[in-house]
């Protein structure tokens, strides 16, 4: 039996190696596992992130074509659909999620990340919430997301903020800090904003990242204001401002 302190050290300093050694036969690698996880979450009504939902609503428009990568039970997509968003799509490893959310009027795609399925269009907004920390080949994944964004499109990312490494969540392969997430995204995107935030339904802090292929849309100050307003029940949608 390996002492917990040694496990914690290797999880902290060598997260990918720890993940690979500890999970050689892990169930979470299978689609069946994610089908089961979807059914449990769907029945429990979990994974609802109100602050995140309001933040994304403030950053987007009902006319935007939006893809939610790793959409889980589709709580975000269903929230946006209730607010008259028309062009919503989701992507999931779980075939159960594809089936169930498809019946709720959401266009769904099936894929095992980091690979993306053939997509016949580009998106105004691509969202990956609590996904990047599961991906080993992150640069391949991010380049794929970059290619399906319109030239003026935006990528929105959420990951745990310096918490929930592989010792806590076996399917996680990395623990991000603000600095490391900024570095990861800046290798693919010209404009990157990263900030820590809290959601009322999640005890631990998360990192919110907003990345674009080119400078423009929102200033650093305006993005900070939007995060603050998202903690309110009905934040106003802010207009595009100075370049960032």
C-alpha cells in the first residue's frame, strides 16, 4: 500500500503519469461508463451551474450558432433553449446523451475526444465546460476547436481552479492554474482571458477562459464586469467593447 502523501506528491507534480498508472484498467475509458454516468446525472438532475449559464448567456446572442463540447446532461443547452436560442448543438461520448438530448430538440454529435466528428459548418461560439482537464492530447483538441470556429468566433472554457487533480478525480489528467491555462490556450489563440470564479452549485473555484482567433470583442475590464454580473439573478447582456 503506497502512503497517501506519496500519492499526493506524484498526483501534484506528475499528474499525467499518476493518472496513467492509476487508471490502466479504469472503467471511465469506456462509452458504457459515460452512458451510466449520464443516466445517473439525468435522473438526479445534477450538474446544473446557474452562474455559468448566466455568464454564457451574457456573452452570447440567441442568433449565435453554439456547440457545447462534452455537454453532459445538456443543462446549459436546455437553459439557452428556454431563452429562445435556436442554433444549439452538443457533442458527447455518451450515446445515451446523444439519444436523450436529441429527443429534446438539440442537434447532437457523437465523438470520443480529442477527436472531433466531421462538422459541416463553423460556429460563433464553442463551449467546453469541465472537459479540458480530461484530455491528454490537449493541443490536438484545441486546434480542432480552433478550426471549427468562425474567424470572429469565441471559445469558452471552464476547468477546476488548481484543484481536483487525478488523485481526487481519476479521469482528470492535469490540474490547471490560471497561469498554466493561459499558457495552454495562448499556444492556439491570439486573444486569451482567464479568471477564477465561483458557481453557487459548486463548492470549489473554477477557471473561466474566453479565447478568440483574433483581437476584438470584449476588453479585459468588460469581461471582468460580466463575471461579476453573472452572480446576479438577471444580469444584463453587455455589449461588445474595446479590443482585447
